[in-house]
């Protein structure tokens, strides 16, 4: 049976289940397949399928693809085998912007997109790129508008992170620049927070005065719409270790309640995700690792110590090792002095070996960053920001008619219009758990092409579902 005799929805469903490598080849089959595979709806559905697959429990316990920075080279590690003697391979990734990045650092990875920064030791602005390694598409971000303060007493560090807000369908890059005044005791930390939304041409400076210093050696962890980092707050008598989160939607920092860490090596506090929950990996005297899991996100009392193990018990020959990295679903990367790499999963107490003897740089270099990675068709070239889209302002009264005064609810246009039913004459609005009577619904500066097809403009500022 030819593809022409198959219903369009069947072809859509079949192609949607295929890997990216096959789909890129199938673009050449015919014009209709090219149009289908390039369609934003197809790309979105394919992404959803990929994300669903990685959340389904399987025998190997988690990720099979990783992005690794070693010896200044970006590697793609495929750990697809399910055997105990897995020979998972690594391959170097050729950066299409290689000449612009001297020392790459992975700022983040989500939905198949990887944000790469350039670790520069001088004061020149670093280049930032968002790249899809599977398709080769990339964009270079605008230069960050930051000038180093004229002081010889400042210790400058900066770190970038990358994340996605599903409610807004937006990708953001966050850069935190710390200026630590070493001439004062205790040292005074001042932070500059910059945010870039993909699809725009500038950075925004966030008026955030933070009283902590982010661990610049630790990559940000994307979870629940926020970027999480280990951090420290300095006092006259010591240092308090923290977990902080930058909310990508509201663009504010908040402090996540930490577990009762006790005496831990501050160089070994790292964050990860275990079964969808925030977890903290704490080193105890450099010999034992405790894994704490926050079962109810945001609730301090929900932290439990779920795993505890000795480093040397994981695998023979790992008496010496590079600092471990913790990736999706609690998996732990370890590399010993001879270059042997293992992937340990604490839930199954299982070790997979990744020899990778063919790549000298991979074997001998220091692992500077490891991230879980999925292969998708998402292109950074086609991303459009919602930051220029008008917001809705609703003045409301309760459905009992009681006047609540000047109650102002501010939400994004698209998510709201998907959830409310508005009718002329003050009909009820159902939004989340609220039942409110519309008094005024104002949309300023909305372009005609932005009006959802399921809505008609009744009068200026009022919508009705049709």
C-alpha cells in the first residue's frame, strides 16, 4: 500500500514515532512529507512523544543520551545498551560555531535544544548559542549588556542557565554575574541578573538584590519551571549552604527549603532529579554520598534521606575519581583516574560501564558538565517570544455580586483564553478554581493575527467564544 492511499492522520502518527535521524532523511521523500515534518504542529507532537517515552520506566532506569563537556570538546554519549557490560559510545560533536567558542560550557539542555556558553577568563563578553545538535540549527544570542565595575577588590564569577516555561511556550537564558568584594569581612556579594527570551533581540536586567552567592561550578537544574542552584550565604562566623531557585515565569529568586545537611563537604553539594522530585546529593567527609529527596516540592518537612552509599562500593577501581555529575532520574556519572566511566543508578543499584577507549579527550579530560539530552526537531530559528504579546487585565466582582473593589488579575493572554468562557453581559468566567463575573476585559494592542480562531471580537475589549 502506498503512502498516498493512507489517511493523513495515519501517516502523521507513524512519522511522529520515528527518530529524528530518520525524519530528516524522509524530508526528501516528497513535498508533502517535507511540509508535514517541517510543520510546527508535527514538531510539537513529536516532542511530546519523545518526552513521554523518557518518563516511562524501563530496564536501564533512565536516560540513554547525554551531552558531555570534556577537555574543551562537546561529546554526545549514547548509552542505549541494556547490558551490564555496556559499550556505550561517545562521539565528538562538530560545533557549527566552533570559531566563536574557545572553551565551551553547557548552560542547559531542554527539549532537544542545548545552550552553549564560552568560558572566558578575560573581561570580554562571552558568546552564547542555542543549538539543536540533531538538526544543526542554531542561533547566536545578543551580547550581554554588562560592564565590569572598576575595582581591584572584586572577585567576578558568572554562570548561565537555560530553561523552558511550558505555560508560555517560551525559552529563556538566565545569566547571573556575581561581584564578591574580598576586601570586606565577611565578603559582600552583589549580583546582576540578566534574562534573555529566545525570539527577542535584547537582554533584560532584573532588579533582584540577592544576599547569596551561587556555586558557579554547578550547572543550573531545570525543574518545575525554575532554575535551581546550590548557593552560599556568608556570615562573620561561617557559611550557610542554600538551595535557590530562579522562577522563569515570574523572574524572581526564592530560597528552596534545604534538608538538614549536618556536617557535609560544601564542595560536594549537587542537585538532581529523582522520579520527578528535587534531590540533593551531599558528600559526607568525601567518602559517603547521601541522597535526599524532596517528596513535596517546597515543603521542608518532606525531605527524606532515601539513599546512602560509599563511593568505593559502586564499582571496583574507583578509589580515585573526578567529581561526579548527577543527571536525569538520579543517575550518577563517575570517572576514575584511568579514564573509565560508569553510570550508576541508585534505585536499581545498577552500574553500567562506558569504556569509550577510542576517544582520548573523553578518557583523559575532566568532565566539566554532563546533561541528559533528547533528540527532537525543535528549531531555535523558529522560536517566537510571547514577551511582546499583550496581557489581559480583568477587573472582577464575585459571582454573588459582592463588589471586591479594584481587583486586578494579570495573566498571559493565550493560557487564559484557553481556559475561560466569556460572554457579553457579564457572564461567569471560570479560571482555575475561581468563578468570577466579568465586569471588564481589556486587551490592549492585540494584533488581528493573534486572535484565536475559536474567538470572535464582539466589541472593543470583549471576547465571546463561538
